[in-house]
């Protein structure tokens, strides 16, 4: 793995983040096969052949059977049908919008997937709840090794590591990230200072849907920028160290809000919960902001509420436009979406 072709020893670290702040952990490997031109040069015929070989390698394994993997040919799917998968972080917007041959291998829990013919031949992705970056890494590593062991040879250079379409992924081809809920840092305007500080350590902070997206509901992605010249262990360690710092800052900011502006802040959290329990129309931004407040109030035990069937973050994903339309089973106008969103949250809470 990484810049060293020899398989690394299993690497375990003790828990390091507060689950109230860390929502999910994600590992993504970018890989290309040496037998085919890179996606920017590949023909449609070779793209189909490559996708079939990968799907056969995965689906023919006992691991895929245990995980309930299925293959989806999404070459001709309109982007509207792929939007729910994008909102749940299963599918990248780049693959959804790409023309030509493309596919998705996905397990039954939707936490393990392989995107076919995106920027690279394959993108192996593993997502785990909370701060479980080690579990996510282990699952992705098993998948990456299994594909190679079943005859698919990765494009690899002994000096540079794994070769990728974009030079910023060359080396390990690893992107490790944590989804963090940072409402106190956002309220205190500290996010703008945090981003350049983390950049000095090879880390970046992005919006809820990754590069180029905005934050909604104070949810941010913290991930590595550098893949070349560092081992996978070094990248993961840097992510953990950076996450520990960010989470400490968030917890300090929360404590400051509650001590210096306690009544005002608690009143805001109660009001947010009240609006969600009784409103009849919500746009996506307001819904996400109010759910962000409710998540803090619920996890901080500022007020009691019946535990919802979904996590609060799960609700945040459910109320995205594509997922709401999929649940409604029909196309919804903007006004209908707002009404449906309010009804959905009221029932869930």
C-alpha cells in the first residue's frame, strides 16, 4: 500500500475523537489498472471491459457475498435518479455528471462502494459512523487487496507509488476524511481562521458535499491534501491529530457559548426544536440550520426528547432534495419540497 509496495502491518490507534462532534469517517482509494488507458483516454469498449472485469472480480468473492454487493450500470441514468446517492455521499457528483460508461458496486449497507470510470478507473470508498477511521481504512484495504489478488493489476511506479489521473492523488491515492459538526466554531466565526492553519499541516476543510460545496447545518469535511511522499499511516495520523485539535476547539467554543451566553443560547436551541415540531414549510438551509441546533440540544442534554428513529445527521441527509423526492416517489416543486420536508421532520421528531 502507499509508496511502499509491501503490505503494511495492521495499524490500530486508540479512540481519539468525541462522537458528538465526529459524524462519520471515510476512506477513499484512487486506483487505475495497468492494462487500460486512463479514463481520460479510454475508449467506450475498453471502459465497458474494465468495468466488467472489476465487477466480476468483486462479485465473485466471498467478501462481496457476505457484504451483499450489487453492480449498477449507471451509464444512462439521468442525474435526477443519482441525486439521492450523491446526497448520501455514496456517489460523487463528478461520476454522476460524467457522460459515457460508468458503474457502481455497492454493498447492502451503502457503507462500502466502488465507483467505476470516474476520474480514475476505480474509487474504493468505505464510510463508518462516528470516529471509526481505522475500521473504514481496514474495510477499504481489504477491498483494495482483494481486487488485486483476483487478477486486476494496479498501475504502480516504484518511485512515485500508485499512478492516478490527477497528480494530487499520486502516491498512496488515499483520501481520509472525517465529517465534523462544528456549530460553535461556525457561530464564533473561527472557521475562517481554522482553514489556513490546517492547510499548513496538509489538511483541508470543505463543505458537507466535499470540494466546491458549502457547509449546511455547520457540517464540514476535514481531509488530507497530500498523498505523495507520505505513508498511509502518516496520513491517518495527521488526520487524527488535526481532528483532535479541531474537536478541542469546538468543545471549548461550545462551553464558552453556554457559560457566557447560556440563557440566550439555550433559548435559541429550544426555539429551533419548537419550530421543527410545528412548522409547515422549510427550505433546505433553514431545515439544516435548525437540525444543527437540535443535534446540539439533544446530545448536550439541554432538553429531553424522544430519541428519533434516525440520527439527527440521518435526518439531515433525508431532507436533501433528491432523497425527499425519492421518498415521495415523484418529482416535487420547490414549494412542495418545503412542505414535504417540514412534514417529514415533524413525524421523525
